[in-house]
């Protein structure tokens, strides 16, 4: 025997499975229906538990919720002719949604669909609007209005060539497109066949330290430029040191034939595009944590000869007292790591642990870099280290007399 509470459950199931179809054609949705078989008691059921059967019939007689309850007569030898509820029918999308507690949402969806189709209407766009309704329905009213305005502007200006910050779309703040770009590209592609928005972002700046002034005479020791500009520089270093954190650039001593670059996170792919790296010996020194070792693997896909420094278990064990709790990042791809790097990855992931590269005392780190082939000219700080614009060497929390970066 199906109870009255089952109406909402059945309606919710219909909403989940049919919403895309309803959004695609709200007119046809008005003729949809949900039929719930109530499974009334049989004669033997009544005989076994007459009170339960009586209460069930009364609950359906008292039912005042959405839908129409159909009743039929049953002729039973022991109980005579009885009229019992046999099915409940919910007719039309509004009644189904009312039963599911989703009527307000449905009406909002219909209104928002209409707003989107005012921008452009085509079979492909209609399908995309229906298929991605969960995304645009999850937006609050202000963000949905921004979505409509952004779509209208982009479709009217397909090749603006503007920076994202330049877009003259009312109410759209700088980071809005970055947060919702995926949905915007899907709807733009459905409207005109291509998800290209005709806009671009300011290029990422990669920081570089020229550790040998002879490589670029007259240049500042530290510069920041787009990857294309760095790649075009008339420079041919023998060694390139890639570090994860920009602070390291300011404390690296001079080194013969060497430049250092900051490359981590999304910058990993950009750094690997610098052409003159391929003719140099490339070293990577980053944080000893999940992210740092993932960056090693990503870089090695493009630079197979890449050598990591201080990215193994011995370094972590030696300075484990300076490590802190780390975190894991979303990267489940197979990484081209060495056995030593793989062992370090297993160790830091198990914690998870984080040993920041700057925490390792400099005398120890310098020796490891020299062993890896970095030709420092001296052990001290770079020229101009005592300038008020450069950080000074600070002691670590370790009890030894060694100094830290």
C-alpha cells in the first residue's frame, strides 16, 4: 500500500529525470503526467490487518495535495463491496513541480529561459540552454542578469579583441568572466558555432633573474616579461634554474652562465615554451610537497632532460623539523617522475607534508645546487643584496648556526 508521502517522492523523481526535456519544450511539458499506482489492500490484507487497511483508505480520503485520486470498487467475499483508492495522477508540469516542492524553481527556469532566448534563438542554442540549465539556474539573480548581458554583448561583438578588463558590459566586474567562462563559451558556441569569445587576457609575466651579468649586459638583474618576450631575448645560458617561489630569485648569488626563472602552477606550461631553455642544462628546485612534485612532472613532459634538486626523501628527512602540514592538489595524471621523486611524492602525500624551499638553510641548499651543476661564483648574496629593496638573509628556526633563505 503506497502512502500519501510517496507523492512527493515520485514527483521529485520525475523532476530530476524530465527537467531537461521540460525546459526544452515548456508547452509540451504542460501535457506531461505522472501516474502513481497506489497498490490498494487485497482481501487477504484486510483480513490480516483491518485497522491498517482502514487507516490507509482514510488517509487517501483526507488527501488534499496535488493530483487526482481515482477510486475503484472491489467485491470481496468477506467484506462486501468496497471503494478503494487505486491511483493518483499528477497532470502538467506545474502540478508535478508543486507536488515535488519545485514550483517556484520551475517558474524561475521558464522565466530565465525566455530571457536567454531573447538574446538568440536557434535549435542548437535552445538545446544548450536546456542541457545546461543546472548551471544557469544555480546563478543568483544578479549573476544571471550579468550572463544575459555578457552573451548579448559578445554575440554583437564577436571579434572585439578587447582585454577582459576592458569589456564594457554593465554590472560585470573584472573576475566575473573568469568564474563563469565555461558556461559563457558553451552558450556562445551554441549560438554561433564557435566558443571563441573574441577577447583575450593580459599575458602572464614570468620573472627572471640574470645571475650572470655578462649574459645580458646592462640589463636589470631581475625582470618580468611575457613568455614570448623572454623567448626572444638574445641570451644563451648554460644553466637555467627554475624555482617555484619568486622570493628565491632575490637571494640567489651570481652564477656563471646562469639565469633563474619562476615556474610553478599554471606558469609551468608557459616557462616550458621558452626556446633557449632546450639548449641549457635545466634544474628545478621547488617546495617539497604534492604540488611541487607535480610541477616537476609537468615540466618534464616538455623538458625531458629536466633535473630536480632537493626534491627527494633525504632532503625532506634532513629538514623535516621545518615542514608544516601540506595539502593535496587535483592531479591524477601519470607523471614522469624518477624513482627518487616518486618516493618523495609518496612521503609528502602520506602526510600530507610541505617543506617550503626557502626554509632549507642556505649553506645546505647552495651545496646541493652546486652538486647539481649550478656554477655559483661565491656563497654570498647577489650584488646589491643590501639594497633596501632586497631581502636580507634571515636565520631559520633551526637551532644550527646555518643561515636560511
